[in-house]
């Protein structure tokens, strides 16, 4: 049973992880692979709204996607986009990335090899991965302007769609941990974490939401 305090703490992390950017036309969209096909759906919606002429879906497989996306996250995303009416000529696939840094670096290389001039990117992710993806992209591709986007959904509705509250809260905590420790490791830019968010993060860790943490020497 998840306590009311933990739900409230999870909501604080959920709100912080979103960048609250207003979508605008960009050179390209990069849809970050994951277990969530909603990323593909949101990318398609942005394409149909004229926000970009080209989509890159990036992602191999992970332990959480191997069964449900056996052909790879980016491949399943592309199939979803084509089913929703996006022409195949508007979708590139990067099928090797296994983490956010590789998502950005491999997509950058793919676009360079395709001769695409990129000045701005709509970076589409899960709602609770917006800030982490943005911080990583700004570090690895500093000459490009990034606009974060994700499915507009309340935390409770998102959890209901996934069907596993503990999994989502674990991921909220894991994403916050990476925002705290990865800047010192050179993986992303540093961003201020409000004290109320940091306190919520520590409480959730103390309640056992630790399954998505990475080993660390940094202590918040």
C-alpha cells in the first residue's frame, strides 16, 4: 500500500521532471525509446500539427521492453507512426541506443550522415523523463536548441495506463537521482533542485522506491 505522503511526494517529483516548454516548430523531433508507446503517439501528434518535417525514433531494447518490443523500441515506434499515418519518408530509425546519452549521440550522427541541418530539436520523452533528457541533450549537443515535449497527462492517469504505481514511482526517483549525480560525471548539465523536491526524493527512497537507482558515491 502506497501512503498518502508517498503519493504527494511522487507528485512533487512528477511536476519537477516536466520542463513545461511550449511546443514550437523545430528542425526535427527525436522520440526517445522506452516501454511507453505514448511517446510515439505524441511525436506523431506534433508532426501532424506541423511542428517538424522529420522524426527520429531512437532506442534498442532494455529489460523492461524486451518482451513487449522484441524488434526494438525505435522500430516499434516507427511502426506505430506509420500506422497513424506518418509517411515512411518522414521517419528515421536509430536502433542501437541503450541509454539517454546514446539516444542523443547516435541520433546526432544519424542526422549528420543524412545531411539534415539541425538548429532545433523537439525532444519527446515520457513525462517524467523530460528534464533528464533535456539536461543530457544540452550537454552533448550544446549548439542546438532543445524543446521538451511529452504526453499531456496527469500522474494518476499515467500510472493507471501503465498499471504499476510502484514502477512509475521507482522511475521518478531514479530519474531524480541521475539529475543529482550525473552532472559531476559529465553526463548532463546541472539543474537546480528545489529543497521541497529533494526532501520528497529522500522520503521516497526511505520508503523503498529504489529499484531504478544506480550505484553512487554522491550523496544528496
